C-alpha cells in the first residue's frame, strides 16, 4: 500500500468512526437501543489515537526543520500509545511507541530513554507483521549503534531496515538508510563500497524526488572523496 493509499484509508476510517458514533447516539436516544454505544466509543478511541499520532508526526517534521521542540509532541505520542494499547491494536501501539523512542533520541538526545522504546516498538511490530514500523525502529537502533561505535551492529540493522523498506516500496527510505551505510563503510575502510553506495543512493533519492536525502548523500560523497576524509559521522539521520 502506498503512503497515499494509507492516508486515504485513515481519512475514511476517521469519517466512518465519527458517523457510526452519531448513528449509535441516535439509536440510543430515539429508539432506546444502547447496543452500539460501546463499539462506537471504541471507534472514537481509534480515531483519537490516529489523530494524536498524525499530529505528533507533523510536529516532529517541524522540529526537523527548525530544531525547536514543541511541548505537545511527546504528549501526543504518549496519548496515542495508551489508546492503542487499550484497544489491543498492536500495530498502532508499535508505531506510537516507535515515535516515543524517536522523540527521545532525536529531539531530546536521550539515548538511554530511547533505546528500550525502540526495541519494544520493533518487537511489537514484528509480532504484528508491520514491516514499515520494523524498518523505522531498526533504522533508529542502527543510528544509536553507529554513534556508540558499534559499527557491525549498525550496519546489520541499517541493511535490514533498507531491505524491509525496499520490500514495501519505500525507496526514499532505502536511500536514507544508505546514507548511514556510506559513513559506516568509510569508517570500516570500505571506501569503494561507500562510493558505490553513494551512487546508488543518489539515483534512488533523485528518482523519488527526495531532495533532503540527495543533499545528505552529496555531503557524504564529498567527505569520501576529500583528501583528508576520516571515518566520517552520521548527519541529519533524524528523519524516518
């Protein structure tokens, strides 16, 4: 399913949840039929969780642009996680828990708080068969490994994230993972492989119109080819 399809499906789900709640209210008030109220409440909880998660993602996108924390972001992700957990929606919980981990890692630079959340998100997503959230969690776990100097572990996680993203057609995400893999290859002395990765990643990002990723790849490639290039470091890897 494409991102556009998912967004359209979410919109229809929200509208139908609200409409079902309205109809349940009318049956209860006019006909005395209370049988649909509990289901209607659960439907609204799902709508509320989806909306909180969506609002939190928007605030995170603004953070990536201006690097100013919005105090609402954390609360939105926490609220979504609580609702999904209450509903028994493991896929929704996995995604919201990922965003909690991402918030602590990227916004607060608090790796100690982020890692357990990212690991739990991955476990929940794997059980739910949610490859998208698995890839997100693996990417950010790989970034944490990279910054900690655990290069083999970082490479393994980013490669697995890229594989999952390729499977679901998220090619811009594949290119984003390859940015980290380029720096890891340089750090491990695999300069020719790093250059090949940069070429592949740039072509992929360009085909997707992923201009931010293209800039990251250009920066990585310039460091590879610079005469004084050292092991390099991950830059701007906060975007999922």
